[in-house]
C-alpha cells in the first residue's frame, strides 16, 4: 500500500506571539502547542532557547504534558525586543515524534523612556546686531556651537540667523510615536529674541535688536517631548553669548583735564585722560587710540594708551622751560583701533582739552661759552686781566646772585673775582712748564647761585700761552776741531738751539760777524739744514787755536740775534783729510767735530782702555808684594798695618789698595804736580795745546795720566776746575759690625788672639805676633 503524502497539522505550526513589555500578570499564558502524533502513553513537550535554558534564564516555561507556554517575568523591549524558541515533541521513551518547530515571541513597545538631551548645557555664539531672516548657519554668526546646524530631509529651513542646534534621543521604538520628539523653548525672557525649530532643534534669531551692551548672554530653557510633543518630556539649558562688534565709539569722561609738570623734566608722565567705551573690555573694538591735534607745535608731549585701563597717558618727551612758556593747552582726540561698524549710529569725534601748567624750579647756572678759549702772551706780568668768564641764570623770574670760584688751577697762576668773574694773572707763567699741555693751560671755574639748596655749574677756561721770542739761539757746541786744508777735511758742522718754541726758533741763520770782515778771507759758512751750518776754511791755515765771532739769528717775530765766539782748533791734516793729533782733537772738539776726528777719538779711547787694563795688572802685582812685606814690617810702620788691615777687612766695595809709596815719599810725587789752571780762563791763558806722545811701556802710565789731567785742566769745553769732583770715593762701607782699633790692641792685655791659629796658614804670621 502506498501511503498518501503527510500533512502537517496547523496546531504544530505556531505563528509569532506578541506580548507587551512591562506585562505585570505573571505567569501569563502565551500559547499552547499540540502534536498530532498522539501516543498511547501521551506526548512530552519541551522548549529551548534564550529565556529558557540560555541567558536570561527562566523567562519562559512550558507544561510538558499540556504544551502550554507561560511568561514568567516582565519584559523590557529596550533590552531585548524579541525571543526565538524551539519546541520539541517526544514520546515516553524520549524518541522525537515531530521535527522541532520555531516559536517567536515579539515584545511590544510601551512609552516607558523619556527623551534625553545629549548634554545638559548647550553653548553658542552670535554677533550682536544679527538680523532675523539670514541665509542660515554662518550668516552673521561667530564663535563655535556644540553641534552644527543640519536640516533633515523634508524639514523646513531656519528663518533667522542660526545660532546652534540642540538634539535629544529616546530609547523607545523609533518606528512608533514613543520616540517621535518635538523641541520647544520654555523660557528665554521677555524679549523673545530666539526661536527653535521643533523638528530639528535649530535655535535661530527671531527678532532684531541684539545688543551686547544691553544683554550680553541669553539663557534659554529647551524642552524635548516624545509622542510628537504629547508624551514624556525633558529639558536642557542653551546659553547664547553675543559677540561684540565695534558699534560704540570711545568717549572722554569729561571735556577738560588739568595737569602740572616741573620744568626741565623729560621722559616723565604728566597725567591721564579718562575715556569710556561700551564695547567689550580688552577686545580690539574697545582699545582706544589717542592723538594730540593742537597746542604742541614743537612736539614736547606724547600720549599713549594704557592697555589695562584704556586711558590716555600724557608724557613729556622734551624738557620745558618755565621762563619761556609756563602753560600749554592741548586738544586731544580718541578713537578705536578698529573702525566702527557701518551699522553703528553716527557720532561726532570725541575731543577733550588738556591744560598743562609748567612749574618753576631752581635751575643751575649755565656757561654759554664752554669751554672759553683765550690767548695770553707768555711772561704776562702779575695782575693783568685776561678775560671775564661769567655764567647766566636761567631763572629769570627769580632774583638770584651768582658767585664764582676757581675749581682747578694747577699752577696757582690765576686769581678770580668772585662777583664779576674777572680772571687775572697772579704771577708769570713761562715756557717750559709742566702745567702746559701743548701750549695750553686748563683751569676750571665754578659758578653757584644763592638759592636753597644752591646749584652750580662748571666752566672750562682754556688759555693758550702764546710764545714770545725772548731767547736768542745758542751755538752748540761752542768749540770744534778741523783740518787747515781747504777741501780736504777742512769743514766743521755747527749747530744751534733755541729755548723758544716754534715759530720763534728754527730755521737759524749763521754768519761770520759783520764787525770782522777780514774773517771772510779764510772762512765761510753755508747752510746745512734748518738747525745746522757748515764752517769751511778757504785757505790753508797753520795749526793752532782760532776764535771766530759768529752772528746767530732765529726766525721769530721779531727775530732775535746774538754774537757768539766759536773756538776752533786747526790740526795737522793727514792724507785722507783727518787730523793726525787725535788725542788733541778729542780733548777740544766736543760735538762739532768731523768724521775723521771722531774716528781718532774712538781709537784713542780703545787704546786708553788697554793701557788702563795693563796698569791694573801691574798695580795688583804690587799689592801682592806689599801684603807680603807688610806682615814683616808691621811693628816698624803703623801705616803699613793700616793698609794691610784695610786690605784684609775693608769695605766690600773697596778692593783696590792705595800705593803706599806715595805716603813714604810724598816729595817725589808733589814735584810732578803743577799748579792747577783755571778752566774758566780765556783760551790762551793756560798751557798751549800740543800733541801728546803715547807711553812706551806700562810703567810710564802714571806720567801719561798726569799729562792727560793737565791737558784736561786746560780744555775750555769742560766744566771749571772748581767743580766738585769725587776722586777718593772708597765705597759705602761694610755691612759687618765695626772693628776695634789696632792701636788699642797693643794695650789690651785681656784680648785673646789664640783663635788666629785656627784660621789656617794664611794667618799663621798674625797668630805668632798676637797669639
């Protein structure tokens, strides 16, 4: 038999079951399921799924014999809006009778959730003066809003300038009226300046006249209601700030301001001018800018803006003089850094008058000419007035007396009248002077007033000491030596000096004395440079001394001249034009010598040094011999003992012994000494000059020195013979303690000389004599 197709019964196919959330009658029968596979022992029913054996557990249950499905707990659609279960039919042995079937339970929404705003306070900005009816967001709006304005599809556009958008949410089913929200403004004050789009939550301007200076902040209470405005409600705050624009110009608090300032003050603040601006403090629309329009043609004042108070600060940039002008009347204007908005009402320019009074103060005297430069001739006699150096007192409105004093007068050369300021010389001031700097004498004059407290000023008096030609030129040196052969060494370089400073000195003019015209036959003078001339022989002259009167003249105004005597020694000339008698030339020539004479002098000097060294060697040998003989004859000649004592224990600086032979035989040496010749006597009065022969051996050095001394005494170019010269200097003495006299030791019986034997073999002779 063929079975017919099986037909599933309607009772086993279960349509979705709807149940309202928050159902309170528990347990609640949802549905009863049946299987058409009836067994003799019956059918066992069961369900599985979320809410049964899966979380959340225990919400649904089934009667296993009847197949009834029960709701055992309240449902919340916002947590789970539907449940899907599976139903099973089993026999008593646990064998499945039917394929499992699906059981879907839908939770029906109820309006059990209020709308929620996304934040408690919404903040927005809009410029003051924004007009309604703008072109949406951004037109006239400034600052930031928490949410950008947006228009959902089909929503009407904003009618005014958009400020911000508030929005809320509802947890109920959005496909039902339970989540259909509508917005409204509950409270915005009495003006009603804003409106809100009920569907989108956009807040826009509703009326003109937004003025930040009147109301700067608007606090709006916004409501959101579900059920299209008829259901549950919630509220939030919308705070709208009005951004400032420059629609109010600054204004002075009063029309006139009065200030005072001391004269001679600069860089100080005089005072303030006060302004008021209704715009937002600290903003560019509030910051003021001041200008001095009139009353300050010299630019003595300046005005700046105090950034903290917005007031104008008047300052002084140039010192004022009360005696010149004691009052100022300034016209000052003020405006904003940023220009006014075109929509701002027109107003006249803000002007104010500032009156400044200049107070008089004591001012120090002033030397109008500082430094004062004058010229005075040197040698001006004492008591001569040289200038009147006075100061002036700037305080012309006060009667004050000035007194004067010398503040600096290093040479004590001047005297000053304390009342008139007349400067006179106290004594002569001549060149040269350590107090002159480049020919100028500097003094300082102090001027002081008699105010309380007194003020003073210092003036510099620069006095130029004008040179006066009061010194004739001097021949330097006044003597010389040359060969008497024309053209070959027969020239002598002459020089001159002058104590006067330029232009009263060089160039000098040298000439033979016009009073002795016969000199021009044998001599001539030609100019060498501004300070020197060349003397030349014109004819061959015999050897010997010559005195030539010369006339020297300077270049001063008027010039000074003086006749002077030039002592010339004509020597024997060699083939090369130099003097053969070099020693004589060295003794007489001085600075005015020829090159050949200078070479002779140098050679003679070297020879003298060699001879002196040889003489010193000989003298040292004599001293050694004398030391040996002195010890043998110490009892016979007391002078030998003195010399020996001096040699052994004299001063450290005196190591050369004196020749004792001069003490033993003074008559031999006195016979060689000749009477001294006056060095300041005229040339020719002394011993005639003659060439000296060099010593043949070192033993004749003494005679050579004596002859040289005689020649030096006869030389007129060296100091006079009565000049103090030291020849017997023996040193400054020993730093050792003083010794007792040797003579006293002859009578001193208590003196013990045994220690001499311990001094070595060199003192053995003394140990035998005194030990």
